[in-house]
């Protein structure tokens, strides 16, 4: 689980790789998404300190970041706190 050694900000920033977006705009979008899923206070803390539910919220943040038209989820609320 290499993701456990990074922060939500670093994880979501990695998902921006290859997009044509300014560093400032990217940071604002990451902060906004983290606020939407309730991770804003922990955006710069190691994922290794997160509860199972917080890790699930990070997964939801990754989905929101993708801005997909359709998302298929199997038990999307399972484990959310």
C-alpha cells in the first residue's frame, strides 16, 4: 500500500498529471474536492493515519476529480463514516 505514505493532496495532484492546468488552479480544485468529501482538514496529513472511512472518502475524491460522465460503483457507501 504505497498510497499510505502520501497525503491526499499528493495523491490527487498525481491524478492531475498531464492536464493543462495552472498549479494555482489545480491546488484550488483539490482543496474544493477535499472540502466536498470532508477531508479538507486532513489534506496534508499522511493517509496512513486515516480511518477506513476516510480512505473511502479519498476514493470518492478521486472519482470527483476524474469528472467522468458516468461512474459505476459497487456498494459506494460501504465503510463511509
